[in-house]
C-alpha cells in the first residue's frame, strides 16, 4: 500500500467516524476518556519500554537536551496524562449547547447551537503526551482526529495509540475516531494539509519552520501561532516591587514556553529604580541581558540589535528597552510583537485600559505575568495550543475552540410573506 493509499483509507475512516462521534452523548464520550486512562495505566511498562527505544534513537540522532526532555516519559508523566483525561471528562460538554435564542417579529425563534468541527488533523513534534491531550480534547468536543507525531516519538505514540483504541472499543465507539498515523513519512503531512475532503481543520504544534511550511502550503484551514514574542511594559506609574516580581516571573519561571516574556519595556521615569534590581535577579539565574543605549547606561548589558526585538529566544536571554510613553511601548509591541501575549504593570486605571484597548494580541494582561497565558489557568482545562489567528479562535484553544456554531430556527408552521 502506498503512503497516499494508506492516508486516504485512514482519512475516509476518520470522516465516517466523525459522524458517529458527533452524535455521541456526553456519557459515552466520558466513558471513552476514562477507559483510555485505564488502558494507559495498565500498559505503563509497554509505554515506557517503547519510549526507551525512542530515547535511545533520539540520542543516537543527536537530539538536543530540550527535545529529549519533551520526548521522555516516566511514571509521573503517564500519571499526568491519565489525570488530564479525567479532567477533560469532568469538563462541561459544549456540544448541543443552545444560546442567543430570541423571537423575531415574524414569530420565529432564532438562535445558535454549538457543534463539532468534524475531523481535526494535528501535526506535532517530540511530545508523546500531545497524543493523549489532542485525542481527548477532540473526542470530548465531538470530533474525530488524525494525529501525525514526529518520527522521534514513533514507538511511544504507537504504544499510546493502542491504549486509545482499547478505550474507544470499551466505550463502543469506532477506533477510527482517533487515527494515529503509524508512518512518519513527510508525505503524510503534505497529504493532511491538502485534503479538505478528509480533514476540516489542521492544528500544527512545533517549531516555526514546521508551522510556516504548513501555513504556506495548506488548503485546509489552519489554527496556529508562529511565535510567542511576549512583552511586559513597566509603566511610569507602576508599583516598583510589583513590576519587579512580574518581570522576573514572566521571564524566569519557564524559559521554553510560548508565554515567556522575551522583551521588557520600561518607562524612563522608573528605569533607574527597577532595572538594577532586576539585573541582579536575572544575574542569579544566568539570564543574558541585551539592551538599548538607555538600558546600557543604567545596567551592564550587551547591545540589543534589531534582530533581538524580533526573536523568540525560549532561553535565558532577555531584550530590554527604555521607552518614554505608553504610546511608544504600544508602537514597539505593534511593530515587533507576534500577537501572542503582552502585559502592562501600572497603577493607573486609564493607562491600563488604554493598553488593553490598543494592544492587538490574543491575550492582553494588566498587573499579571505573561506566563499565565495557558488554557488551564484560563479555566479551559487542557488546551490544544494557543492561536494567534483572529479566525475562528484566538488565544488558548480548549474545548469550545474545537467547535463551531450553527444557526437554528424554530417555528410552528410559519411561512414567509
């Protein structure tokens, strides 16, 4: 069987399964999630053995430490996957929810009903836990899904796929509700992103190169974000200690997540007070500082270049700029930001509202760390990713982001005159 034949067979099965899962009740979907968790728990040794093979192959291929860390599974990570399944099972089911019903002058009632998207294709790298997260979210939202993980996790994903199939079977749902590609051919990706007959939405999770390639070639709608170039702006009327705490946490809590601050903007009236204290804290964490001329007149830092304002480091590196107004801060964010997450620290109500209004990002924060940009922290439970697009969903993508709405009209024999 050729790769194309294999994919088309899988796509047709997922399309058929999407019609079944879209009509499944909440109880049946939750049962599938719980049964998948039981299967994972029972197959711990098999999953860890498969992951060991992937880790050995990854080291032989020279994968860096960050990729190996994402790839590795242990008992705690398997337990976290199982807990995630239970959390999703406990979330409210959005499917069938009716809203905005109102009577029109004609006498008909008009409103909206929440419905699944259909078949969701997810393309991701390294992290085998994504296989469970993605499958569970899509399933609870009434969608079938086709998952294509990276070649580096092929054995781990295969072992996890067996558990998903067992859980679906126990809940009397087709195994093709979740299709995990057992081939890592690059051709699979090209087929997925150009097959609207089988797939309704593509969600890529990985590096910028992967996401750009998919976005440029896809004929299927893509939910994506390219970069997390996140900013914190310390306003002239900020509480200094609050600003220091937020700017430190936004950078140093975790470097490798898309919500980590990459550029710090500081109002010139507060720069001399907060920058030396922050520089000391950053030095304790071995964070390299790159600053504009005004920053380097206050603290020791390397010279920031134009490229630094455009870079998502995902590392202990921070670009810092002194600005003279909120307007300059917003202009900088508009020019160099990626539309992910940006925050202001200020005690001025009017300034905070101006920032909320003028910064065009998927999450805009006041007096809070950008590291809160996360579906769990937003009350969404698990998330499939964070979208910097404006259509059809923006920000953390949870259950509701994996659905759409259709208009419904109720009448009692009404005819239009």
